[in-house]
């Protein structure tokens, strides 16, 4: 039990947490320089590092007062950080492997700030029960309701997510472009291995590098997502949404619904073919500080009907069923001109290399001499066709809709995204009209919001300027009429 | 409350053209001082000289590095130089003619652009910070830039005369301050926050 105003310290395991990567790196270097004076210096550096973090732990105190949390560090670089409960956006608990070994949890406190949205304001390690108790106490300050440490498990989630759902999410929520690039590297790696087997020489480094890039671009993110969202649970109590997930590192996240600035319903190409979609929320102040996706996921890739049901039950504030309109006929002209310019640039860029390749390869005998001279022009033609098809799909799918409280943009020829936004969360509106768009009398809108990664913007397709200007006008009308409640929306 | 000269009362969104003449206030819009063109010409010329230096360097030293791409790259560079030169010459007057801004007691409204026209609307309610900055060229010409920061992005009023920039910043600060004071007076102490009360 923490007494208000009492100075406490983090759990000593924070010394291990903070110094581990540095110690491992230095220890590795010690083995490389074994028997030399450098090794002695490196060993001294390890001791110094441990002492540094020990001193930092020893001289850092935390006070949980009635109105604020005060983190104070009395080292050479003194620091005093005051976090009033009124400014705290979320308080989350997560546990990594080191935490599990020591029976601790990491308490992350985030404030409402666009400038430091990606980094938690305070990361504190405590004994597990103490961290849960503190999270519960702070939650009571923030949301007006306490979370009993074991209560989380008793709440029935709105939708259950099986390990198969998590694996499907991990594999198919990665963007199609990323999958495409990863596949290209995989194909190149296989090709290199195949040709090296054919010639009898061993595969050179190219195959391995391509394979490593494939792992980094495709396999790594998928595995990371599976580990992160294993045992995924989401539920809502009152005005607060709770998320729990994680295999190696476990996450417990909660935030008020009023902190949600926008909802994104996302479908990658493969997910669309499987009739699945996932939901992300734009919430400021949920930084995990671990470099992973900062946007909280409210629903993993799940069939569209379940996703819709979860959306309606979890965030009904972002469902109003407003109608959406497709881009007007005039937009077709702009998109066609853009596609023509892109294709022309592509053809011009490929013309010179095509002639060069033709001259160099035309004399090669056999099938290579028949195919290679035309490979580049054919690839260029295929790319131009892809641009035209993407333009057609983009015209067909891009939508814009306005309702009483919400408005939405639908974008994405390949990976589709529906962004539903509340007028009261709009910070700024920009409408742009390029020379071609002016010719056809359409414009594009860009709405600026406070997002999980700080400031972010969402763009529309081509619509009449007056239609897009209605967004800004509605924002202004809501402020003027008092419909906008600054108490709920101020950041 | 009125704000003579600089700000107009709440006005509906309009697509009207700007008033002719410097700082004329038809539709409440204001225009820039002609010195903005001079500042732009100097800035553009500096960048153009840098581009020209890069062109000369590439032409004289990059033949071996670029190999068979040398010729097409040089053609493309020449075309780029020509396009940038035309833009450098033509953009400042177009920018000057098209740029207009309006500050009412509830919004900041900026219309600008040379090739791409932009219309930016920032509700005063969303303004977090106002900053005046001056680069070396603008300092010589007595111009300044007002950067308006919201939680979601930044809007800029460019090439304002220093006095005008200071008036704009002061006005915005007073509008935001007034709004906050109104809120404080309208809010009972118990509603000032969910905690700590």
C-alpha cells in the first residue's frame, strides 16, 4: 500500500532492465579483445555502467500525491517531473522477460502531448502487485473507477480472439506493399540459390542478404505482431476501453473513449479477399516506448460482421451510419491525367535503359537473347497498366461522407482504410487544388488531428471544394453553437 | 469586441476573390506587402545558385560515376534548371497576388499557392502556440513569419511586416487568452478536472 506523499523507489531490477543491453554489448566486446588492455577498460566500463544505473536508482524517488505524481532524480543531472492526474492520458502496465524473472511490472505513464506522444513520460518498475495497485489508484483518478488487480480477468470480453486469429492478424495485417517487397527479395534469394546450384558454385552473399531482407521486411514484423497480440482481449467498462495482450511481454492498456480522436478500419489486400478487417484507434498518450506500433488495436483481423459488431459495441460514438459519396465524375479526369503523367514519366525513365539493354542482349543466343531485349519494355508496359488499374480502383473506392457528429474518408486502391473522425477532434483543415484539379473543379482535403504518434493528417480523394470546406465550417459551427464541449475534447 | 484593421467579426466561409491593393480588407482578407516578392526572389536566387553549382559539379566530375546514365542525367538536369528558373522568376508575383489571410474572432483563414492553391482553416479554439520568426533575408527587409501551432499541425503566415506579425501574434494570444478566461469564469471549480479536485 502506497501512502500519498510517501517517497518510494522503483524495484532494484530496473538497474538490470536499463543496463542489460549495454552490459551485453560490452561483454561481447570483452570476448573479442580478450587478453588485451582494451578488455580491462571494457570491464571497467561495465562496472561503471552498473554503478551509474545503481546510483540513478538509489537517487530517484517517486511520490504519488493527491493531485499529481512527482518523479525526482537527485543525480548530477537533477530532474523533477510533476505529472498532474488531470494531464495524464493513460497509465499502462506491461511485463517483459526480465520483469517476469524478478516478479515485477513496468508502469508507463503517458500525458496528453503531441510533442512527446511517442515516448512515455515516466517508465517505472515496481513489484507486480504494487504496479497493479498503483495502476488501479491512478485509474481511479483518471476515469473515476478503480481496477481491482484480479478484476480484469472476470470481465467478459466483447469478442474472443483465438490463437488462429492472432496468427492470421500477424501474417495478413502487414501492408501489401511490404509483403510485395518482401516476396521480391525472397524470390531473388530463391533464384540466386537455384542458379548457384545449377552452375555448381556455392551461392554468394547476395542470396543470404536477400533472405535476410525478406526476414526483416516480412517475417520479422509478422512474428512481432503475433507475439505482441497473443492472448488478445478487449473490453469496455463505462467510458474506459481496456486492452490486454502479449506473449513474451504482456501489455495492459486503458484509455478513455473521449481520448479517441479517430477510428481506422483497415483491410490489406489479402484480408479483403478473406473478408476480414481490423480496427485501430488514434489515441494520444499510449506510447509503449518499445518502438512497436503506437496505435492501439481495438480488433484484430476478424470477419467483417464481427468487426462491425465490435465497433458498434466498443466505440458506438464512432458509428452513426452516415452515407458516403463516391468521387464526382470530374475526379476521373484528374486521376486520368495523373495516371497519364505517371506512365509517361515511367516510359521516359525506362526508354534509355531499354535501348541499352536491347543493344547489349540482342546478340545473346538462345531463349535469353529472345526474352531479355524486350524484358524492360514489357516490365514498363506492365507497370503502366498497373498504374491505370490502380487509378480505376482508386476512383471506384475513394469515398467521403459527412454526418451530424462524424465524417469519414475511405482511401486505398490496394490496402483499404476507412477513417471515421469526430468534428470536435479536428485541429486544422487544409484544402488544396493543383492545376489539373482546378481545371476539373475539384480539390483534395487534408484534416489534421492529434494522433498516437503526435500530429497526423488524413487525406481525402478529389471532391468539390465546397463539399470539403463543409468539414471546417461544421467544426466552426460546433464551436460557435456550444455543441463542442471543450471539457471533453481539450488536449 | 472589434479588432480594427486586422481582424473581422465571425464571417461565413466564402470563395470570394481578395480585395485589390495592399492590406485592403474586402471580405476581411488582408494581403502581403510587396516586399515579400523581394524576399522570395532573394531566397529563390540563393537556392538557384546552389542548384547551378551542383549542376557544374556533376557536369565536370560525375561522368565516370554515372557511366552511360551521364547523358540522360545531364539532359534531365538542364531541363530541371530551366523549369526552376522559370518558377523562380514567375512564382513571387503569383504568390503575392494569390496570398491572403484573414483572422476573425473564431478562426484563422489562409489562402495561398502558386501552382497548387491551398486554403487553410485553423479554429482559434485549437491554437496552442504562436511564434514569430525572422530569417536573415526577412530581417533585412523587415519581414517576419508567424507560426501557429495546434495539437495536430502547424499553419504559417509568411512574409508579414514585422509590426503586422507582432500585431497578429498579440491578437492571437489575446483571443486565446480571452477564450481561456471565459472558460475559467464559466467553469465551477469542481469541473476544472476529473482529479485533484
